């Protein structure tokens, strides 16, 4: 592995380890209180309940709907199709399947954490949108953050660096806003949202670390290595953030 690739792998690996450690600590803290909110949770929640003009609630409801249902999965497939541009029809389908598979795998493990912690949501009387199931980590928050990462990966491969940075900022703002709406609408505690962000960042950083480690081998191994790690595999599809060389 080249020095730059090794450096990237180490950097992203440390980032993933840090996010995973923080997520584990937060999960333990939530579980230690059997899901009861911390003072910061209650304070922010009370502020949200007291500051809900009708227009703001309507906007928050509109934004929050983009973090669940078919929208995130359609975005994941779209990201794969964009990132697979130039690989032919089969390559684009594989890349889209890999992006979707990555999201589904992350979602499956999130449900395992969700049901293990079994944290109750805020009181029903304080909610101004529908919500069901347990609270930690926030599903809308982690899903939107994961999808924002997938979309950022796609535009990095397809757009110029300047355009890609603009899109990154937009995707990040969207993911952050979705998370904040969950608290504002009274369906999650702030620590649920923080947990969702840490969970998503762990997955995205780990994918980037894996790609940095595999990138050198892909370049050195050529077609044989590509057969072993096809573009449609979850890690390869999601983590390949480097733009292909242009003729």
C-alpha cells in the first residue's frame, strides 16, 4: 500500500473508531438510565414545545418526511447510478445495488441497537407528528446522514471539485436539519439524534477506511482484483470516493 493510501486508511480508520467509541459510550449512558432523559434532553425538549409557531411546525413536518419511507432508498439507488456512470449498464446496476445494500445493512443493525436499548420516546402529548417504536438512535437522523454520505460520494465521482463541495454542503445541511426536526417535533430526545449522527458517521468513516486500504490493491491487481471485489459490493460501491481519471 502506498504512503498516501496508508495515511488515508489510518485517518479514516481512527475516525471510525472514535465515532464508534463515542456511540458506544452514549448508548451505555442511555441504557444506564433505562432510557430516562438527561437534563439536557428535557431542557431542549421543553424549549421545543414552547416555540412552535404553525409555519415552523409545517416546515419541520415537510423536512422530516424526507428522512424515512421510500425517499432515502430511492436516493441511495440514484447515488449508485450516478457514481457508476461510465461503467456500462451492468456496472451501474451493480453500483446502485451496492449502495442500496450498504444502506439496508446499516439499517438492519440499527434496528438491533434500537430494540436492545428500547428507549421510550418523549410524551405523546408533546408530539406534533406521528412516531412509533423506540427512540434511540433516531432512525430519521441516521438514515438521512447515511444517504447524505452516499449522495456526497456520488457527486464527488461525477462533478467538478467545486460543484461537489457545494453539493456536500447542501447534503450535510439536509441531514442535520432532518435530525433537528425530530427534536423540534417532540418525537426524539436530543441524545437520540446525536446517537443517530454518530452511528451514521461510524459507518461512513469505516467505508472510507476500507476503500483506502483496498484502493492500492485494486490499482495493482487490475481486472483480477476487480473480479474479487466487484463494483456492486457494499464497501466498494459506497466507499470509492476518488473520481475516475479522465482521458
